[in-house]
């Protein structure tokens, strides 16, 4: 394979591509005809990776088509890509420039390539995105109820809340049905719910939002979930460590299980009280328990075994 890196800037109507080190460029329409043109364009290149940013609904068809062709894709965080662009001193921003800078980002930093996701994971991801939107809608509807005085609007608001609850149940049932119909996902789900404090909702959130679980080492699992502490040190100064980055949805899903684990999981309960006794703030101790939970889930999935309490 030649060391060719392609940057792809994806917009609603078209895709701009830039190839390095040869510097060739291409613009195609963002549709199947354009995707086929891209495949023909790179057939002779022996591409190491195609680097692109997620752009809402506009990148999904491109991603699925290229994965079906077996091409190496690297989906990078837009914030990190933008900071890389700023570090190069390029202040201008156009689609062609963005494609070139994405290619340079991929060539220098070699971001990891995606593994092909089966269609079931794409369907689950779509259902879970709808579920998160419904939860936001439910919260907004409940908050709105506190400020309404008109009887008509109160009835409308109550009807909307009941509708959201019905839709949430339907989405949850669809997610559980899909997981139950897949032997691999069902086995992974059973392992996760065996951990004290991990509910069905938390389990399917981890399966959907962090499918890499079970294939990572401890540090990578903590970092990917955004629960790895970031050290701050310069000369003689030592700042307070903090967590940053990672997948916010995973962190949010682990917060309540961590609170439950602090009470009912003997090992994590001992860890929590140990940190509190050492003078750590409660939030820091809970974050440490969340990190332990994701590391535990990763280890159990890697070893394909359910949680069992440690013998005294």
C-alpha cells in the first residue's frame, strides 16, 4: 500500500478531496454517483486512509458507501482538526483548503481507522439518537408545565408529555428487540447488566455509543470515555488534574450507575470511601468510580464473562 492520505471535506451538495503527497484534487457531488467517482479516482493510489469530519446527516451515506468498498476511513473530531488548521497558520477557510488540511492532519498524526459497523449498529445508533432527543423534549415539556396558566395549554402540554413517554417506550422496546435478536449483542448486553448498578438503559447506551468496549486496554477505555485524568504541570507548578474530551454520552450514562455502585458494589464502595478519606471531593471520587466502571466493563467484555463478587 502506498502512503497516500486523502482529506475529504463533506458538505450538503458536494465533497472536496485532496490527496497527499501528490497534491491532486477532486470535487464530486455528495451522492452515489459522486461516491463511485471517488472510488475510481483512488483505485490506483493505494490509499492509507481517507480523513473526514462528521457533518451531521451529510457524511453518513459517504461513510457507509466507502466502508462497503473496504476503504480505510478516519473520522476525526472537528474541534481537533480546526485547532490543527490554526496551528498551521492557515486562517482562510474554504472547502478546498479544509480538504487539504484534513489530508495533512491524517498524514502527520495518523488517526486510527474505523472498523466496519454492521447495519444493525447503524440502526441502533439512529434509534438511540432519537431516544436522546425525546429525553430532551420530555425535560423541556416538564419545565414548560411549571410556567403555564392557560387550561388549554396545560392540556396540550400534558398530551405532549404523554406522547413523548409513549414514544420513549416504543424506542426502548425497539432497541431491546434488536439487541435480543443478535446473539453477539445479546451476550455482551448480559455481561454489562451483570455489573451492580448497570441498568438496561446504561448497558445498551454503552453498546451503542462505545462499541469498541472489550477491544481496548485500560488507558484507552478511560480516555475514549473522557474519564482519564489530564495532568497539568509546568516547572515547579502542579495544577489540579481534570477530565476532558471523550464521549459525553458515555459519561452521562455512567453517572447514575456510579452513584449506585458507591452504595451497593462492595469493591467500588470501598474505593469511593478510600478516596473520600484521602480528602478527595465527592465529585472526584464519583468520577474515579465511573472510570473503574468503564474499565471493569471493558475487561469483562474482553474476557467474555459476567461480573462475580470477589471472594473474601
